[in-house]
C-alpha cells in the first residue's frame, strides 16, 4: 500500500511525553474486511486509502483471542469496570453471525469478572436474517443499522456489486429490529443534501429506532463536501450553511414533537454541552477520544474515518501481537484527540461556540500539507446548528419561567 507522509501536526509537532492519556473504553473490532455493498459515497472502499486490500478478508480465531487478551490487559492495567466493543466491517455479518459471536465470547471470557462488556454490531442489514437476529439477541448483542433514510428513494446510493438495491433487505432488517427493541441499538444516517430533511427524518421514525445518529459526510479542506466550494481553512469570508440548515430543520421537528420517542444523538450532545454537561461523542465537544480499532490482521489503528483524509492516516504501526494498547495511547494522532482545547486551531479557541462544537469531527479539520489543526470544513454549519439549538433552549426556558 502506498501511503502519504503524515502531516506536521500532530505527528511532528506534538510532544506526547507530557501527555496524560485517558485509557481506551471503546474497542472497534473488525470482523470482516470486505462488504457486499458498493455504496457510491463509501469513504472506506471508495476513498483514498486502499489498505483494506492488503489485509485478510476475515479475522482469524488467533487474532480474536490475542485482541481479547490485549483488551483484558488494558482493563486490568487501568482498573476499568466497563468497556464497549463494537463489531464492524466491511459488513460484519457477511459470513453470518458466528464470527461476531465468537469475537464477543473471546472478549467476555478474557476480561476480569468485574468488568462489564457491552457489545454492539453495526450492519448494513442485508444479512440480518431472523435466525441471525435471534442468535445475536440471545447472546446479549445489540444491533445498529446503517441507512440513508427510511424509503427506497433515500437509499439509492446503497447498492450491491451487481448494482442491485440494498433497501428491500435493509427494510426487512429494520422491521425485525423494531419487533425486538431490546436488541435495537439505532440507526446511523449520513446526511445527503439532496433529500428533504423532514421527509427523511419522519421516514426514519417509521422504522421505530430507539435512536438516530446523523453524520456529516466525511470531507476535509482538500476534499470539500458537496454543496460547499473549496477555500483555505479559516474564516475568510461568510460561507453558506446547507448542512447546518438541514440539521436545524430536523432539530425543530424533533424538539417540537409532543412526545420524545427517538433519541437524536447529535442534538442531545449539543444541548447537553450548552447546559454544561461533558460530551460523549467525537462529533462535538472536547472530551477525550477513548476509542481504538483492531483490524482483521490485528493491526491497532485509529478510527476508520481518518482514511478519508489520506492513505495511511489511521495507521499506528502497532498490532495486538507485539504491542499493548497503552502503546497506542502515546501515538501522536491518539494523543491529539485527547488534548481537548489544546488541540484546537486559534480560530476555534477564540470562537464563542468553540467549546460546544469542539472544532467538529477531527478528520473534518484536515488540510493537505499541514494536518489537523484547523477549524472543521463544516465550521459555519456547526456554528449555525449550535446557535440554533441555543436559541431554542433559551426560548423554551423563557416559556417555562
């Protein structure tokens, strides 16, 4: 695999010796390195990093056991009483539920008795048969769905390698999960400006998820998102806010509902931050990032979204066979995401909403040649959304008084 040199910040300019790391509590475990879908916008398989081609298609039993032992080691070292494991791909159910169940068993058997392991599998739904869901739910796993909306028209970009739509199977999976709420983790949905925000939001509600997480498409200053013209990072001139407008429209529908039936993670995180609570998501806020990835070959990596920046961006050079997870805590890329305000660009430190948006998703700050110490490419959109939510909270507080 050909990789680009790492940018100066944080890899050359950040001194990790003085960093006091926060232990990992979320372990993203790759079960399968391939996918049965060929989504046109996928940052992993359609993006600049093709390293997945050099890794095993499936995680071996040996790698599962070694990763589980390393997680247990990390738990003992830091005295953790709970960790989360997220079984990912590719498509983790590509060869059925057994590899997911085996990986989960390996971790649960390895960690000390006093540590609780919460397990979730994130799937495109096309292989979530009734029998597979029975087995996953029976083992105490929760299932999250990745969808672009609750109608066929919203999911036109989600197709298999023969060009066939994924929606019929995904809809069936959503219906099965709605009937098993104890196993339904929720829906991840990447924003598409071509969709009407209220139509899409209400279509998702029809699938009865306990929660929805709206994601901004992975983009950066070198690869700007659809609808935003490229320009150098920073606040040089007013920018349109199509993504902020889209999200604000959904927020109003969510906030004004007579009864809250579905959590929307991004909105709850921003509202909580405005009210003084710490963040729990990487999209906003300044709380330390505590997630790490184990690839199908046992490689210890940073989160997958970094691959949308440049080839090799997520790599650490570490693996579970040679290294404990504590070694990854000293990696500049990991350390940078645990520094809070000290990792922000000067514009973000001065910004009135900077501590709420937290500079936005780390990967959206990337600029070729310099690195990740810039405002988010979605800076104006985030400010638009934060100010809108703050205004709605203020109006509600006045009404209650």
